[in-house]
C-alpha cells in the first residue's frame, strides 16, 4: 500500500493527472478483484460446510429408512399371516364337517388376533430436520418432496391401522360374554403356563362361534380390512420407501 501511495504522489507532483486517474482506477479494480476473490473463497468454504452437513443427514436418513424397511417387511408378513389365519377360520365356517378341535381352534384364534398391527418407523432424524427447517439442506428436490410425502403417508397408515384395530376388537368382543371364553384360548395357546396363571377345571368351548353369523361377518370384515391394509397401503408405502433409499444412495458420496 505504501508503494501505491508513493506512485500516486509522484504522478500528482509531475502533473500527470490523466495517468493518475488511470492508475487510481486500476487500483480500485485490484481492490474489487481482491474482495471478489475473498468472497469466492468464503462462499466455497460455506458450500463445503453445507455439503458436509448434507452428507451427514443423508447417511443418517439412510440408516433410518433401512431400519424402517425391515420393520415394514416384518409387519407385512405378520399382517399376511393374520388374514390367512382368518381365511382358515372362514373355511371352517363354510365347511361345518371339517370343524377343528378345540385346541386347534384356540391356537388359530390366538395367533390371528393376539397382536395389533402398528407400523413404527424410525423417523427421529427426519422429524428433527423438518421441525428445525434443515430439510432445506437436502439439495435433491425430488428427495425433499418424497421425504415430505413420507410424513403425510404415515398419517394415512395410522388411520388404516386404527380401522384394522377396530375390526380386530369386534372379533375379540365376541369372547367377552358368558357363552364364550378367552380363558379357553389362553390355556390352549400356552399363555396360562407362560404367565404362571392357575388353570380351572371347567372349560368353556368356543366352537359354537363357527355357527355364528355375527362371528362370520366380523371375520369377513377383518379379512377385507387386512387385505386392504397390505395392498392399498403397505405395498405402496414399501415402494415409496425403496424410492427414498434409492435416491439417498445416489446422493451419498462413495
């Protein structure tokens, strides 16, 4: 800077005003170029930082969705077993001559209706990104859109699972009276032994349910709802999940 100042002073002393202006303009240009270079370097550093943050998010999201995929596949398998079990019960109703033994009937009822269907994906990182506004750090617009749609799909899945739970409860409610017994089912399914509960000598048979139109209707509604849960909800959700994983893999640096 001292050198530049000395040159300017010499030009003014020698009355070379035009050269002074040219020199001054050149000096301003050099300063502007220096500022632009500094800004460019700073922007490049910021972009590298943002890219590193994005990669951290992408890797975390991949881990979450891989775990969610395993959970969803397991849930699809359980749901399939449930409605296949219900179809077997419907077969017994349609063919009274092939009525099962009490033990077989109890075991089938227990395996088909003992567990609720509830998809619980690993979405803690995704929700943190949405709530903090960091979803914008995902540069791929299609991936951002699918991640946002995933959240709305979870709400839809929850409503469908709630409806399936209602149909399941309607079947179980038929055992909450004096004519039928949950205790008989639990005994034959081994629940009494597992929990160390005392067994009673008297045992109420539940086989009369196979002649009940109300029981048949409830089984039918359960089958239809279970099937719809898989085909209209879980299968499309699995495709959506695989699409997200595919996009994540493409965006993650090797």
